C-alpha cells in the first residue's frame, strides 16, 4: 500500500528553458540546451517544488526510431534528497514529469550529479579516495536504489551519460598551492614544457578544424569513440549567439608553428568544466598536454572559478580500465575524485524500454559517454 512509503510531496510544472535558474552545472543551463537543440534534441524544463525548497531541471528528448523516443536529464536534477531517499525521489519525480513528455517517450534517463552512496560508505569506513571506489554489480545497485520505492522500476543504465567518476580541483588556493598539490612528476612536466618552448594561446572557432584533427588522432590512439565535428561546431555557434550565461575557453599548445595539444573548457557560475582535449602523437617529450591543462587551470582560477572539473577517470587504480590512462594523467594535478551515482533509467513503457536496452547493451556505446 502507498501508505507504507514516504511521499516526497513533489510538485512539477513546465517552464521555459530560457528561465532555468543559474547553476554551476553546465549541463543544466539554457546554454547547453541550445547546444543540444542544434544537434536535434528537443529541450524542456520543469520547476520542482517540495517542502525543502524549489529547484528546476532540464530534460532533453529525441526519437529512437519511428515511434519511440527517450528523455535524458544531463547531470540533473541538481539538488536531490538524502541517499536513502534517492529511489523514492526519482520515482515520484518521474511519475510527475512523464505526464508532460512526448507520448512516444519510453523511458527517462537521469545522469545524476549526486554523491554515490558506496563512496559515502567507504569514507565512513576510512577508505575513500586512497583505494578508489569499488561498486557491486548493477543488479545489487538496483536493489539498493529501489528498496523503498513503490514500483521497483529504476534500472541502472548500461553506460553513464556523462561521467560517474571525475577528477575535481579546488581553485580556492594560490597558484603556488596548486603547484604544490601536484604529484612531483606532473609539476616537473608542467615546468619542462615551458623550458622546451611550448606556448599556450587562446584560440577561436576558426581553429576548430585543426583541433578536431588532433582530437580524432587522440581518440584513435586511446581507442575512444569520437564525436562528430557537428558537436564542436554547435558549441561555438551557440556561444556566438549567447548574451550571458556559460562561456567557453579554447586553448592550443604550440611549439613554433606546430599545434601539439588543445583543450575546450566551459565556465558556468563558479565552476570550470574540461569538455574536450586533444594531443599530437608526435613530440610527446615536449609535454604539451601538461602545459595546456596548467594554463586552463590558471585561467579558470583568474576568472573567478572555485573548481575545475577535469572529467572522466577510472574509479579504481585499475590498469585494465579504459580510463586508467586518464586517471594517471589527471590525478597528477592533485584534487579529489568525485564519485557520482551515474545514470539511471525510469522505464515508462517497460516492453519497448527492454528492447532498446538490449540493443544498447549489444552496441556497448552511449553517444554522450565520451571522456574529455
């Protein structure tokens, strides 16, 4: 019976995406909605009212085939309940939001920015970042998430929409403190790049083709799937038409006339997010990726940002993990690993959802699950 469950007392109403509240989460801004609209997604926004306060979230929808569609909530909603109430909250939120979605929508995928309860458990036991985070297999995670729900309907997505484990730097200190927080080898490589004559410069959209060539080279070298050029063009086309909100910083590391590395960084509120990086397979001894990251970190700090999210890393120090190389590079800059809940699905049409899920598992690829 419903009386056996805690009711979250949610009230959900549609609102214009242009009126989303300011946030440090880039992927929940009107700017990001405009980027995704250029790439074929429909953008919707919802006000979420509950006794503890009012917030909002942006949802993106797109067709899957002729008669089905999906909805995605990228890194939202920003504010959630206590971990023991994650499932109940998502269930009631989904029931409310689904009334306003396209009838063809067969499921909602939430890419949750909330702390992973397994990380919290590890901290309580004195483990945490030193050992990395081990998670049980998905079926056990689903039992924990659904424990107090009415429908036991929440499913762990096969892949995370953005990243569940991310390296984040605290920019509140001085540059000297940031340098001292690095591992000695990383600090040495940052300084070596300068001694070798690597120069980092600000670039604009005219340099995107050169950057994209390096990006494809990087993806091939690391065996990562690559985004289409249209995604990068949409970022800068949207920026050109924006009057306020998030901004983009685009940097290239040069050695003479050669472009050796690059980075695209977004700033939203007090947070900087490293979106995309690229580096040449040649002249690795010049340490250009270290130079471009250090430059981006300093510029984010100077712009008033208090954090710099470097993006995906492996949850554990596991040499077999596809993101282990990212783990080694990024953790060299110091900071902490934030372990998030990741992506969870709420099926609206269970039969059609299972059909799509099976195809997704077979392809082992989610368009948005690409590391920076």
